[in-house]
């Protein structure tokens, strides 16, 4: 005996259409939450000290548990403000352990050569920092917009243990989505 399946012509029952849409949307929501709060660490840029790499009010994704900074990395780290409160800053690593660093105004020299990651420079050349050879536990950070940046030229080298993440991408606003280099 041959059996035949019957197919229903006409509209689908209302409940199956809702379920068909609900599961992909629920999956997208769960993936977004995992991406933004478990895999990566979101953050926001305040101020213009990292222009042109990062602009004020941009939102970014950073890695979690980042402890091996390299020259050129844009990192988020903790530092104490003048009121002895812990604040997080975003700056570029310009010198790593073992490097000798010296700063005059907005210019930074690493191992006798001018830092190639410099951004905006006011031309000021007053001695500010160093020379200092960094030990194995510290890095030297600087903002790309040096005239406006509060960075290692002012508060000294940053302990590697205070680095929270490496900035990898900007995700907001939508017209500025990009990888950070």
C-alpha cells in the first residue's frame, strides 16, 4: 500500500510563523550579548586625546585579559587621578620593557629614535620625561593627540598589571565602524 502525505494549502497557522521568527531573533540576541560582554569588553572614548585613531563618543570593543602589550597597541588601563580615584584611560603603547624612553614636549624618543606612532605635535620641546629604561613590568603610553593627552609623560610608566584590554574595533557610531590599528 502506498502512503501519501497531504500538504495543506493556504496560510500557515499563526503560531508557527511566530516561532520561525522568534528563534533566529533570540539566537541573534544571545550571540550579541556573548560577543559584547563575555568575549570582548566594550568601552567608550571620552575626549580627543587619541585623535585621529579614536574620536570622542566612539564606542569600541577590547580584548579581555590582555597582558602582553606590543609597541603600537591601543590599550585600556587603570591609573590614579589627582584625587586618588581609579580611572580608565585609552592610550597607545610607545615603549615596552627594556626600551629607553625620553620625551620633550609632544615628541617621544624610544631607543634614540623618534616614535613613529606620533600623531598631532604642537612643536613644543621642553623636557618632560626621562631618559628612563623601562623594567620588565612597565610600558610607556602616549595619546596620539599629544598636546591634549594626559599620558606617561605626565604620570610615568604604566604597570603591565593595570592594562585591562587592547582596543580592536570601533562599533559605534555605525558610519565609523572599523578595526583600530
